[in-house]
C-alpha cells in the first residue's frame, strides 16, 4: 500500500474525531469545512446548506478571510455547478471550473479558483448540503496539480460522516429548543394558576373592605391588612417566577455560549447574515448575564424585523471587571428623537430599564440610512 492512502485515512480519522466533538450545527459545519480543506490540502473549501427558495440557508467557507467574505457580498444562489450537486447528487471533479459551460463567473471580490472538487452531503435520499474544494496545493509550472480520484474517494468518506454529524447536531438543537419551549409553557401555566388565585382573593378582600368602611371601620381595617398581606404574597410569587424564568441555557452554558447558539439559529432563519464574536470575556453575575441576553435579543429582533439589515454584528467584549455588548446593523436606521416623539420605542425603554436595573448603561446610535448601533455596558461583580 502506498504511503499517501494510509496517511489520508489517518487524516480522515482525525477529521471524524474533530466533528464528533461538536453539537452545535454551525460548529459542525465549520469543522467539516476545515477538515476537508486540510485533508485534501486545498486552498479553499466551502459547505452550503440549501434553503427552500433557491439559495443557501448557510454557507461556511475556509481559506477566505473575513474581509474577503464581506466584500464578496450576499450568499450564492443554487445555480451552475452548485445546483448540479444539489439536484443531481453527483460528484464534480474539474481540472478548471472556469472552463465548464455551467460556470457563470465570480463576484468581483471572489478569489480566483481553477481545479475543483465537489460532493453532495446526503442523509439517505435527501441532499442536506454540498461540499466544495478548490485549488489543490501541489504546485507545478503551469498552476495547481488538480484533484485525483483518490481525493474524491477520501472526500466521499468525509461527506458520509459529515451527514451523520450534521444530522445529529440538528437533532440536538431541535431537542434543546423543544425542552426550553416545554419548560416555558409549564412555568406559564404555573404562573397563571398561582397569581390568578392570589389576585382573585385580593379583589374579593378589597371589595369586602370597601363595603365595611362606613359601618364597621375596625373590620374594614382588618380586611385592608389582609389586602396588604395578599399583595405581598402575590409580589413574592411573581418575583420567584421571574427568577425561575431565567433562561435555562444561561445556567447550563453561560452567556457566551447561549448568545452564540441563539445567533446561529437567527443566522439560519433570516436572509441577513448574523455574526458573533466574544474575545476574552469573563463570567458575570446572574442578573447581569440575563440583562445582557435580553437586550441582545431585543436589539436583534429590531435589526432583523424592522431595520431591513443585510448584516448584523454582535460582539461581547471585556470592559474592566464587566462586559460590553455591541449590536450593529447596516439597516435603514432611524432618528431616535423622532421615535420618542411618535410614542414608538422599538424596545428602547425596556432595554434601558434592563441596563439600569443591573447598574449598567445603554447607548443608541442611529440615523436614517446609516444603520444602528446599540451598546450596553455592565459593571461585572
């Protein structure tokens, strides 16, 4: 047996182990792409997950810098060679993709690619993605050396296991979302039952006190004391319910992981690209973590539902003993003064209240046509 197949299979084993370490879909996609590129020594690699509208729900690349990726523009559509793999379920190995009759050109900022290898990622009969490699790195005088049949066989092994890893990750995320939904539903029912009973008793006692004020002030006073006691109990139960409604994922995974997971879901669900970075942050007190998460959720909702943004960037960075959350979008923006005078708040009042409630502060920078930046700082503990 030649040395190359043996080392190739060892690399496949390493790649499979790397994929098995991740449960989040986006992490699995990135690991698949990075593993494929390293395995076959390619300059570029990408993996596209199709949506139901002729485009890609996700498109992960390796070998392209963040600046290049931003300059390239919107996600590609399912056309040309990409469509061939997604609809015919056949591998494509080309000496020069630019010479193929289906080639339709690159965006201006797209890197030049020549030799090309692509394989569908299949779950049974369903094609759940397409894996692409370009520019084999083994130089010769006239350019790249091209992908071989052996490369195709190795990539086919990786694609089969990639389908398993991707399917497992999707099932994990769905299971987790269902668990959270079920827990919220249970808490909502408990909250409704407990507080409704207290409020009903509170109302009856208040009515009795009102009826007794003129004819039996002493008894009315006793009823009013009961009103105060019932109100205090209701407040305690509401406070306990709010504590219990703290997102379960925060306690299990912490703020950074919870934010990353939710942003990955939004990135898949919306046409806008949603990114997240968090270099060197530290754990925060529980109340501050929840406030940061809620503000991020509100800001993301505004950007994706109201701002017509194409790119939303979220970062969580260290700021002294605390942290700074920044949510920036390239949407249509707004005049904060006009929003206030029109009686519309876009959740800004709620966000400021959440920031102030944990000793933090919120700043909003926006103007029509210039996007929006929402920044929240919390002191830590």
